[in-house]
C-alpha cells in the first residue's frame, strides 16, 4: 500500500493533535466541573449537568473519534505501523479502552445524572443513583483523563523504542 507523503503526514499530525487536545480538554473540563459545581437550585443543577452531558456527547466524543480515526490513518498509510513500537501499542490500548469505557460507562453515568437532575432538581443530590454516577464519573473520569494525558506525553517522548525481535 502506498504511504502518505511528508506534507500529508503534517496535516494528519495536525488533525491528530487537534483531536487529542479536544478529547483531553473536554475531559479536564468535565472533571473540573465535577469537583467545583455548587448549584443553588434545581434548575441550575440541571443546567450544569445537562451542559456537561452536551460537552461529553457533542464535543468530547467527536474528539475521541477523531483521535481514533487519525490513529488508524497513521497506522495504515505511514511507516509508524500498528505495533511497530511498544509506545504505539500502549497508545492503542489507552485509546481503545478510553473509547469503550467512555461509551459504555462514563457517558451513560453522566447522561443518567442529567436525567435525574432534570426530574428531581436539588433532590438529585440525595438520590443514591445520582450519587453513585457522580462518584463513578469523578473517580474513573479522572483516571481516564490521566491516561489520555499520559498517551499524549508518550507520543512526544516515544519511550520503549522498537520491540526486540527474538533471533
């Protein structure tokens, strides 16, 4: 298969970095909001949590998908390959886990919080399901953001050079 030229790789790298920044930026924003919101009434609580859900669904998710798609293009049409270097393998694991965990757990927990806040207002803060979802998002959302930031750092540092081939 024909490989991408230098100019194409520069564009690809730009879009990959932009997508990663969107994913990381939204993740950090959601974590900061999670730990700093203190609404004074039910409509305010719902507005904040619904906005967080919107950020997740319409900004963070496209950033994560953009990161995945540009990574796929890197693997197919450049010399970086799929698992040529251990640091690339680690990035694939982080990306795949982040998207799967976000899709099946973090996102639904956040959407559930918005739904409960919309129904119950300030009483949502004492609802066991809301409290569970908030705790899970705070803990595992923080872990996920940390791992995605780690992936960004290893993209630059490129540790664990080429895999060793047994003779």
